[in-house]
């Protein structure tokens, strides 16, 4: 770690945690790790082509939630995760009634950090925020990172907080992990548990990575996107995450018929030079994921060296599915080094989100579902388990408060708070019977969905048609059953509309799309 980081942290920061001797009566320390734009099959234990041994270890020894949901978009997911509400309830409304892109300022909500801080936890955020002016306003005692949605991984003047990093030594995943470790290290002698939100900017564009990490993946994606999707599907079936009967949708661009896209995205139609350029994008993306995993390994090792790993629960997940959006992409330039700006494209995003349909922004499974891993050496009842119970980022609030033995407040600063929209998943971690029947809802940019038990109703802004799927039998969303069960479609549609009206009764005059 940079010596200046340590020195300045010593001056500016004193985090307090539970000493090992106090474990017998201690509440758990909590580390919430969020990555940005990682697709369902990107972790090694699912896809197999990106090396993530530390995440894989947590999956092997912890609990993998196979049907964990987000809000399909960065700030929307973070708003729900922090508040325990659907983001439509929690985000501030602008002058036109539209939802503010990153303003978690409604007086009707409280954040996990605020509740835990008032309950005696030390709180810190390292990395991306993206949901209000600063995290200091919403319960975080200390912060190092950036406030908006994306930035240079090699250095950005927008990165700031309780210490400084030399621009020549900065790489986002390394720096945020250094900060997280330093937050923990500074106050071992004092008796408070800690809550660390480690919010990586990777693997969100721009595609920046260390040369030695990129070198590991040279040639690994030469088979092209269609073949690699098939390989990931085969890996998941072999590992037991999918039934042999699982069917995967064809790779489609924005769900338009493939034959209407011409041959522009046909791997075989690419020349050698074009294929190599496309490979380099995915090689760099894989290197970014690899580096995140290395840093998670550093964090886990440090928790063990400090003697607090056993009583620390670590969560790992992504804010949405793979991202296909070529924002400011500069084709023909090399991805990876400082000063470059490259992004992935739609075919690679569908590799990221394999074996599901679509990707970031959409309410099909590829946009709203990525695996969530919980690792807790002394707190789990039988690690190495997988759960198909449907959970959502709104469930973090009730879960973490139950872990900490804290009641959700009814009001804050005189304002009545909305009750959490989610439910605790602590029963899953304790290996208790879990009710799979629950209702969940989504809406973002006219992409709608509702899940009711095994049934999922979904509509995209690409077609405007309601689709119905039996997620239990067809999570790949290949067989639209809307024509077969029109009454169920109408019933679920009415329930979705009622939910939609309810969540927008808090100051908005539009649907926020």
C-alpha cells in the first residue's frame, strides 16, 4: 500500500471494530462488495473462462443465491440496496416529476449505513456512490471514491475522500481495496463492529486493466461470442447450476430478428484483424474482473490476518447484467492503457449475461439477475450451498438489520419512514425452510416485469408486448406462454399496474421512464 495512504488515513480516519476477544457476544462485521456491470456468467464458478479463484472460494464455502435480482441499472440498484425500498419510492423527483438520476434524498427513507451507524457500527464506503450528493450525508463516517456513474480507472480528479492517492500509483480496484483494508486496520483496539461498502467501479467501461492481467487472457476468446456463450452454458450445466434441459435464447441484438442485423455481428464474417480487435475488448474486460478477484483475495487475507474473518459476513454481487452500450467508444484504439476509452458491444454483453435474455436496462433475466454470494465462516449453517429462492436488493436492509439485532426505525428527524419493501434472507443463511412464493416488481425506461412464484410477466420497450414465462421450467425465457394463459397475464398485469401506481404516489407525476 502507498505509504502516503497509510499516513493520511492515520490522521484522518479511525474505524473501530470488534476485537477477537469480544466475538462471543459480538454482532457480525459486514462487508458488502458490489461490482459494476458484471453479467451472470462472468464469475469463474459459473462461466469458467475468467479466473476468479477468490470469488469461487466464497461460492464453494458460502451460499450462492442463483435467483438474486437487481434493478437493471446502476443508481437504481444502489438506491434500493441502501434504502430497502423500490427505487421509485426512494429517489428524489425532479421539477418535471421524473426521478432524479442519482438523488437519494426523499425524506421517506433511511439508509443501511444510517441505521447501523446509530446502532453503534462504524461505517465506511470505498468506491462508487452514485445516489446522492455525498455518502457522508447518508450515514457513512468515512469515504474514498467517486460520486457519479463512471470514470477513468487509472486516475480521475473526481476521486476524493478521506485520503489522497498519487495519480501515478492509482488503479481503481487496487485503490478502493487499499482504502477498505485501511478503514478496517485503523481501529482494532476499539469495540465497535464495522460496515464496509466496497463498491468497485470495474468492470464498468472504460476498459482499463493492468498489462500483466490482460496478458493472461490473450487468445482465450478467439472462438467468438456465439461459441463462448455455448461454452458457458455447458460449464453451468456441468457444474450443476442448470438442468441439462435448460434452453438458451439465440443471441439477438436488442431482441430484433438476427437476420435483420445483417452480417455486421457475425463472428465468421469478421476478418482476422477485426476478430483480434473484438477479442482484445473481452480480454481486457476479463482482466478487470480478474483484478477485482485479486483484490477480494487481498481483503479476505487481511481479514484473516487480523483475526476477524470468522465473524465477518461478506456479500458479493453486481448492480445489473452485462453492458452493451458503446458510450464514447473509440474503435481502432487499444483497450487497457491510461488514456484509452473502449467499451464492450452487444454480442459480448450477451456473453456476459449468458445464459439469459438481454442485458443491462432490460427486465428480462439477463438484465436483472446476477448471482449473489454470501460468505460467513462462523455464521452460516452448512456452507457450500445453493439457493433458488428469489431475492432482491431490497432485501439487504431487513437482512443486515436482523443480523445486527437492530429494529428498523419508524421515523427519522421527524419524517415518517416507509417500511422496507423487502424481506430478510437470514433464514436461507441459517439453512431453514424458505418460502419461494413471493411477488417482485420492476420498471425502468418502459421495461416492466413482475414475478409471482414461478411465473414472470415481462414487457420490453423494444416490442411493447407482455410476455409470460414459467421461470421454474424456462428461466431462459424461450417459450412465451402469454397466448396460452391470457387470464394469468391480465391478473398479473393488473397487480403490476397497482404496484406501479403505489410506488409513484410519492411526489412523481410521471412513471419515471
